[in-house]
């Protein structure tokens, strides 16, 4: 083996090693710390590696599987490196403050960047309306997804549906789905209770189920994972620029593609959660009541005779 | 608009209803029915079957507007088979605040609209009713709204 061949061979070994460390051997085992200082991740037994990004912040990436070079600790020396492996140097593990792991403000806005665009083809909200409501997600408060399912007994299903849609429009919500007996509406979370009260007034409530799901932890974790993955993607891009063999470049590109797809999936999930937090979902099932059918068989009767004379029969009897 | 003023003071005095009076300008295409009604101080209709009616009821129990609104709402929804489609606050031309309940109702296979608008004074509950088959009433709706807004209470 010539010296040149040997150097080339060693160069590829270094590339493989660097890539393996960066991506945690292909696993999705990001380890990240939450605000309380706890650590999340699927691989607890593997060692962790600290990478210092350009901004000085550090993310922890845990290897999910035994690694041939598990004791390797590397950091990117310079963002404007020469492109040679000499720019990588071994460093001692350096614990970083947990605060560095918290989502940056710009990352917190990530999920609010794009609304999901409504939940059905029959949705009537404009993108602007949804964007406005989605932007209203307050990350300083617990993130709750409100959903309600109602069964309403009504005498006029269609007219009642129209009345409910009027209420939904007033609170700047939108129709997500409509059929003969069911409508699904989305309303801004801040207007959820108001809308629910008014919808319940439109008929006799035969059944009611209201839920509030706290997704604060999932949302925060997701934001941190995205941040870490984006930092990793940035490093891979730099690695790609430094690659000087086809094999190394292809290897980095494959990993880059995988990370990018993963980031998009996580961003999609974050947008979905943002949308669900910003807009509460109310599903109303209608049960048509027949003439004279009384849901409330309350024997109580006010002692005012004129109340009993109210109605179309009296008014229209000329 | 032909201004047909329905003055009920004399009728009220005759019927001993405590002297409450109301005055409502009915729409052009409505006629005031010149009869003495047992339950109504005035009724008017158009040629297609949209009807307006005004009741004046002693408020002996001094019920508030919200009390009577709830009473009417419960009566019609729970016992009358009416669906409350919409409700809103309204004002009379005389400045009195009121509340309007808009109901839907199916009758003999047809869809009907039925509005009840309430104004309450310490002595009297003014009940303005309006209704008719949906297609007829919707055509008359803007004029009915004007008529209700023209109500003057003394």
C-alpha cells in the first residue's frame, strides 16, 4: 500500500467515525434536557457527546448503540475550517449548563410559523384567520387542546346548524366538517367556552363530553429536538463542504437527507399541535326531535298564564 | 312607508291594564287588524301570512328582563318544541332595552320562524311576537325588524 493510498484510506475511516458520532449511529436517540434539568432520550446506557456550535451553545447527542469509537469525543473546531480532518480535535467532555438546552425564542416561534390549513376540505376559514389564531399560542401558559363532543336534540336540524355556524363565525372560528347530522367546528381556544355555551343553547343537550389535553411537555420536547436536529444538520452541511471524496460526500448526504426528513416530520407535528392548541374542536351530533317531543319532562310550570299562550298557533290564528 | 300608528291607550284603559301604552309602526305591506283581541293589544299581518302581535302584560311580580327572557325561553323550548336559533339585545325607539329570541319550529311539515321580543318596565312586560312560514317571514324580515325597532313605550 502506498503512502497516498494509506492516507486516503485513513481519511475515509475518519469521515466514517465523525459521521457516526454526529448522527448517533443512525438512531433517533437525541438526548435533551428539559427545563427542570431532567434528561430525555431513548438511550441511557450509551455515552453522551457534547458538540459546541458556532454560537457556543451545546447540545447533547447520545449514541443509541454500542459504537466502535464510543470513547471518541469531538468538537467542531472552526466554522471556517480548512476542510481537512486536522480541524477536528479530541476534547474532554465538558458539561454545559442545562439552560443551553432550552428552546431559543426563535425556536419557540417555530410551530407558529405555518398553520395547518384547517382540518377539512369543507373548512371555511381563511389562511389569515388561522394564522392569526395560531400565532396566539402563548407558550408561557400550559398548552391545552380543548375538544368537546355534544349531542343536541333539536327540532330543526338544518336551521340549528345554520344558527351554530353563525355563532362560530362570530367568534372567528370555522367549519371543519358538515354532514346531515354532524358538524365539526373549530373555534379559537380563547372563545371555546363562550362558543360551547352558545351552541348548547341552540338545542337540548342530550350528551356532553369536554376534554382538555395538556401537551406542554410534548411541545417543549419537540421544540428542543428540532433545535438539536437543526444544529446537527448544520454540522453535516459543513461536513459535506469539507468532504473531498465521493464516498464521504455520499455518506454525509444520506445522513443529511435523513436528518432533514426527520426535522420536517417534527416540524409538521409541532404545527399540528400549535393548530390544535390555537383552535379548539367542537363536534356536534344532532338528533332530530319530533313535534311535541319533550326532552325535559320537568313538571315545574311558572304561574303566568300568558306564557302558555305564546306560540305560533295563537299568533297566526287571526 | 305608510305610517299606520296603532294607539292602544284607550284599549288599555278600557281593559284595565294599568294604563300602559305602546306604539309601533307597522310595515307598509301589513294591515292592522281592527279587532279587540283577548290576548293581544294589536295584531297586524301581511297578505302572505307574516304576522306581528303586541301583548302588554302586567308585571305584578316585578320580574326583570332577564327573568322574563328565561321564562319565555324555557317555556317555548322545553314545552313548546321550539328551537332557539338566535338571541340578541335590542332597543326600542323610546330608548328601552329589550331582548329578542328567534325560534324555529316545524309545524304541519312546514318550517316556521317565530320571534319573541321582550321589553320590561316596572309595571309592564311588552311582548312583541312575529312569525310565519319561513319563506314568507324571511322575505318580510327586514321590515319586521324595523317595526320592532320603532316601538315606543310610554
